[in-house]
C-alpha cells in the first residue's frame, strides 16, 4: 500500500537477484571473467548462473545497485522514506526481491514483465574481489509508460530526491530524463551513479544526455578514469577528473554540482562548484577497518551512496553525508553481499 504522503527518496534502476558464491581463477577463466569487474552477460556466460546455483555455499541476495542503495538509505532514514522502481518477471525471484525490500522498509513499485524472468547477477567471490556478470532479462524491459502512470507519477511528484543507478542507462534513458526534468523544473535533488567502467565507455551518449541534470555525481576511481578516457581528457588524476565532472554543463543552476569519487581504502574526493565558477575540492580519509573484519566488498559503493543519500535527504552537510556513506559502507563490507546488519546499528559521527 503506497504511503499517501509519498516517499522523500525515489530510486530507479534494475532490480536483480544476486546469485553469489565463492569461486576460483579456473571458474573466472572458464567464463572469461576478471577478478574485480562488472559486465553484462553474453551468450558465453549463460552457464554461469546454474553453475553458481549448484555450489553448496550459494547465497541468493536482493541486488541491483540502486536497490542496494535504497535499502541502505532506508536503514538510516525514518520509516516510509524510500521508494524503489524497476522491472521484474512474474516468478518466485521477484517475490524474494519484494519481500526483502519490504523487510528493509523500502516500498517497491515494480513493473512486472510477463515474458522475461527476473534479472540476475552472478557474483563470483575470489578473496576480497568480486566479479559480477549481469543478465538483465526483465530488468531490461522497464518502460517510461510505467513511470508515467498516474498512480506512479504522483509518487514521483511527491518525492523530493531522486537517485538513479547508471546501469539504467542501458535500459530506459527516457525514464531517467523524465526524473531529471522534474527535478530541474522544481528544484529537487537529482543524484546519479556511473555504476561501472563500461557505462562511460559504451553508453557515453546516454550518460552525457542525463549528466546535465545531476546535482550529485557518484563514481569510484576506475569509473572516473573510464569517463576521462572516453571523453579524451588526457588525465588519470582523480582530483582533476572530479573537478571536471563538477564543472560539466548543468540544467538547474540553483544548486551547485558535487562530484563524489570513492577510492576504496584511499580518501574519498569531493569537488563542488561554487557560485563564482570555482571548484572546491575536499578529501575525506575512509573509516579504518582491519582486513580480518572484511567479509565481502560486493555492494560497498552502493552502501556508500545509500548513506550519503540519507544524509542529503536529512539536510546534513557534505562532510557528514560523506561520513554517513563511509559508516554504512564499513558496516556493509562486514556482511555477506550488499547487506546491512540487524539489529540496526546507530550512526555515530567520526567527524563533524
């Protein structure tokens, strides 16, 4: 049942079921996968999912980057704060996703595709690395007509903050643009994650069509370098790339743009445009964690975005939003998969 007052934070992307198991270099070689990568599945990868399902340690975890982020934000925010939109199949895996979101307090408005099964992501864990191979299936069938239905669009209008995962650029750019236009017209906050190095590489035009709407642009260092390469910026310097990302053309000039680049254990970089056209750069050391405490880094970036987004929704400063993101990412990597500990942990600022 939809909340009559709506949900402040709306997230859009590709709902997936993560099929996660420990593998080895032989398994990676068999399916031509890299130890730490995220790709879309081709025909040669289709046997991977069944092979992972046969493993004794296989875990089925609700995934899809922005769905992970929505669950992370809701972990911090008050009840009924988060809405997630995407497309699933008519099967038991969709039920697993819906139940997991409900348990996390995230309201879902899925489009249900009658022909395609729910999308899945094969996650091969090798040490602290994870290789993700995604078969979008139903997730690839999202249509703007679903977003524009009166009962869905009314929720769009009630939301004040939009978060879109970059993987959706492979699916339904018009839906992203519709949210961007709504945000720009009504001075709402629009956040976008680049999500994977292949997005700026192979979906450059789609990405460039929505970046003018962004108030917050998230990426990690490999995604940042991939963007710089695809736009021939001639630099691999993360600070320079962050500054250039912040200075890209922007539709809503009432808000500054903030580019946020995470770098694993290295400091998080932010670049913020100022009213006089300058860019202010800040560096935030990450919260320390011992290697022994790390269980799984899958979803750490999504968790960071969830914590950061929660900070933005709550009107917190850039410094505290970054700290919230790092706090949630630190919790998530101690869990299996893109998950958050229960009973809920209480955020304690490391800096203010």
